[in-house]
C-alpha cells in the first residue's frame, strides 16, 4: 500500500539528487511512497513501472541502476527474492506507527537508518520475551500501522510536518553521522575518490556520449571543471564511470530540438512553391 511521505526542502539543491536524470528523480520519490517504513521495497522493475510511470515509456531497470550507482538505493537478496533499500530512509521519514514487510539484514537496516523499525513478527517475539501481550490494531481501524493519516486529520497535523529535526545536521540524501559504522559490508562497495585533475574520458565513455548524440569533448570539459570545483566529500564519487553516464543522460535530456529560423522557413517555402509541392492556392 502506498504511503504519504514528506520531502525535505533541501532535497532540490542536494547534489546527489540534482545530478540524477529527471526520470530517476521521479522514481526515487515514487519509491519513497511505495517502500515500507523500514525503507525496503521489492526490486521489481515492471511493478514499479506500473505504479510510478503508468503512462510513460521509461526503462525502470536502467533507472534503478542509475540510482544504485549514485548510492541512493541498494539491491540485496533475502530468502531467494530481490529487494531494495533506500539510503538514509529513516533519517527523513518518520512514520507514526512504523512497520516493515520486506525482510532486511542488520547491515542493510543500518544503511537505511531504520534499525529501530520492526516487523509484526519481530514485535511479537519481543513482546513474548518481555512477557507482555502485543497490542494489535483492528483491520477496520481508521489509521493503519503504516503511519498514514486519514485525510480529515491532515489539516490538524500540518504543523507537525513543518518541524525540522535539529539533530539532522545537513540535508544530503547520502550523508551519515558515522559513515564507517553505517556503511553496509558489501562486496560491491568501493572507496570514494575525487576526479583526477588530468581526467580525460575513456574510449568507452566517448562512445557512450556519441551514442547519446552528446558532444564528448565539450561535455568532458564541463564535467571535469564542475567536479574539480566541488569541495570536500561532495566532490568524491565511488564510481566515476557511472557518474559520467548519468551526466551524459542529463545532457541528452536537456537538449533543445533545433527549430529552423524564419528566414530558413521562408526559403524552404519558396523552394517548395517553385517545385510545385505547395498547390493549395490553385
């Protein structure tokens, strides 16, 4: 079931978010809505396509790869099924009665920042261990365990949504209070590094840009100047090849279709009249 989620104002200027393609930005926000309160979701590109892009011709599998390469989501396997986790989900989303339906290992829970969020089965085990009886919410209750609020109550809860947690510090989608403690132990993890000052695109990177009809020389100059100018940890990336591909995709999406000038249009029309193509006046 989809859930109401909040969006921090700092999201729009966050570099991890701003460097994504437009479709990837929509996808990550859609995943927030469809993920459980533990930041977990089923890694099913077709299902996500039907839920988030029902009327758009987009490749959700490629968009998931883009989000994964930017370290905003993490794919993992549990009980033979594929799941995904949203990084720092628990830092920005605070459900009233959190519940999770996606199984998630402890190290992945640290990645999502939702170690405190338990499933119904885990809560029952804790209640049994402490000798207390778990309190169940009736199925016909007006408020579900997912933290969603009836529409009539939203007016009275607006002020709560405006509060900003002082302990959050910065608004980055990929920040941690303790990076080393919360980074999942994964074979795919890489050490982030800055772009070398003498960086040049590889032949494969040039070929990718040309296939997207993007000028590789000009784009490489802008790409290099931009990332060399980004200070501190924000200028570090774990996969510069993926960062380049995302940059090229964004450039491709921002290209404006070429429109003939009025002079060119008049010349084309005159040529068409002479060749007898335009016969409407006869």
